[in-house]
């Protein structure tokens, strides 16, 4: 298992052959996938560090 906690408050885990979970600062899982692209700690760091921007984009869909 590979784990990482970002300064932005989100954390992530890579586990199994293809699973990834991302958690908010309260420890609540906010994303889970059984198919992932990140496979290294560096790739997980990039995904977790950019997760707030991803969430902002998702929240903005349909808001216009």
C-alpha cells in the first residue's frame, strides 16, 4: 500500500492491483476507484495535490 497526505488536507491510498481512495481532511472517503492511473508515490502525490481543483471543476459543472 502507498499512502500520502498533502498539505491541502487531502490524503490518498493506492492498494491492491488497481484501487485508489482519496480522503478529505476529516478522513471521509470522497473518491474511490477500482481502476487507476497513478501507480507510484509521485503519481499519487500529483493526484492528491491537485484534487481540490478537480473538486472545484466538478462542483462548477451545471452551475452556469
